[in-house]
């Protein structure tokens, strides 16, 4: 739908000059605005109506204008006359819009040169151009003027050349438009890459600061490690695994530092390397913290073990003293028992010699009474009263430990074997015990010695 005829002022009526530009034809977009129904010539002295179409590639603005240019113009500053382009009706979006402007006869050229309409936006850039036309009389006058076939052919040749030049200009404009779009895309990509580069530089600076902080922390840790060298030497066997892990972490840290020194020359791989370095530094920090905690726990464990060992040693010493005292008491009691045994044996021997039955012949199986030092637990006949004579000795024997009675004709070796079966012999010395607890305490004393 066409717009109403423009009532905007011309360059002579307006105080503002139209926006122009010194940009050459190669930078223009002639296909954004299409001029329609352009005559080959316009009769001088009459108004001229310019019809054009706004395509979806252009958005009309308040300072757009349509000018009449003499063919051969180089910049938009070379217009002959102009009219402000009216804004299209509301609702214009991605569809084409028909527009028209009327040029008053007073402002039109008076010569017969070739002219063309050009649509110029408010940035001074040409967005469309028409085919050339002339301001001259009607065709009947032309017949009178054109008197030779040669002139007609020359005009036709000129028109053909102009049309060919116009086609070439359109093709050039389309090509330049495509190149402009490609350059704009490349410029956009370049700007995005520039922003990405700036971001990478900023991240690199932050990482360098973090790296310096890690170096200072590592130096501090090394100084602390030197200070605790004496303590670590004493616990070497217990923290050998921790030391190996620490050396492995230090090797990984040196590798990471060497890798960071090369980051300046690897701009294209910043993002990936920065991410990897961030993870590596985080793992190192966690492992160092873990190492500190394990070292502290090891110290506490070692101190607790030493404390428990000292406590156990004190308890063993105390137990040894108690057992030693019990051993001394047992030795003293043993000595008393041996003395009593010897006295009883002597008394028995004396009673046998004084007995009137001593002259009687003894049974063949009778065994002589043991000597004073042969029995460990006194006279085996003390259970019978201790004052029995030889006849009683020959007829009865009593176990001093369990009270079992043996006839007199039992062999002494059998009787002694029965008595010894009640005893516990020490495998480390010659002592024997009838009390199991005393025997175990005696063995423990041997172990502590």
C-alpha cells in the first residue's frame, strides 16, 4: 500500500542538511531499497513522483532521505536535491512496504543530463539506487531532434551500456553486501575471542597469585618439616609410609610448578590447562591437610603408646616386686619345712634305733627309710603320729599331700612317684611347688629377669 505524497521540506526549505558520508560506492547496499516505475525521462516543468519499496533488510529512521544524483556521483555529498523519506505506517516488520515521495518541479534539474534516485539512511549510507533517467521533452519532440540513425544507435548504445553498468553495480552491491555480512560475523567472532582472551588473562593473573601463595605455603611447610626433623627421625619406622607419601606429593608439586612456568607460551590452551591446574592444586591442598592431620595423630598415638608402655612397665615392676616378695616368703617357708623334715627324720631314726622291734627281721620288700635330704615335705609318716616305730613303718605309709595310705610292702620308688605326681617342677631351676599359683608366679619371675 503506497504512502501519501511527502510534504517534508526540500534542502532549500529545511535548515538541516541531510546526513551524508564520504564512503565510496563499494561500501553501499543498493538492494535494500528498490525503486519502482522509474521513467526513462521526465518532462521539465512538472512535479516528479518517486515510487520505492522498503525491503525487510532495512529499518526506516527519521533522518533517512531520497536524493536525486547526477550519474557518475562518487559520494552522497554530491546530491542535486533531496526530500526527507517518510516513515512507514506502524506494524512494519519483516515485510516489504511501498512508499512514494513527490519532488516539486521548481527544485528539479533543468539540463538533459542523466540522473537517478538514491535512498540514503541517516548514517549517510546509500541503501538503494534507481535506473538512470533524463529531464527532457516528450517523445514527439525527440523525433524531431533525432535526425540520423547513427544518433539513435548511439543513444541506444549508451542506454545499453548504462543498463549493463547498472546490472554490474547491482551484482557488485550484492557481492559487497555478502562480504559485509561475512566481515560483520568475523568482527563479532573477533570481539568474542578478544573478550575470551581478556577473561583468560584475568584468570591467569589470579592463578599466578594463587601459585605464589602455594609456593610460600610450601616453603613454610618445608621450614616446619626441618624443625621437626629430630622428632621424625625418632619415629622413622612408624611414619615411613607418611614420608613416602609426602615425597610423592612434593614431586607432583614440582611437576605442577614446572607446568605453570610454561603457561605464558600456551595461550590457545589456557582454559583446559587452567582447569587441570585448579584441580591439581586443590588435590595437593587436601593431601597436605591430610598429611598434617595424620602426622598429628601419629604424634598423639606415639605419645599414648609411650605412656601406656611406661604404665605397663611400672605395673610389671610392681608385680615383679610382689612376686619376688612371695617367692622370698615361699623360700623361707620351704626352708622351714626342710628343717622340720630333717628334724622329723632324725626323730624317726632315733625312734627306730630305740624300738625293741628293731631286732626283728624285716620283710624282704621293705625299703630303708630315706635320708634327711631325700624328702622335700618332711616325714611321710607324720600323718600317723610321728612317733611310730619300725613295725608301723613297715606296715603303713601315708601321702603327705592327699592323705592316701600305702601298705608297708609297697616299693619306695612307687610311693615317691605318687608323692612327686602332686609337685610342679620349675623348668628353669631345681625347685618344686605343690601350689599352682605359687608355681606360676615363680615362672613369671623368671620371665621378668
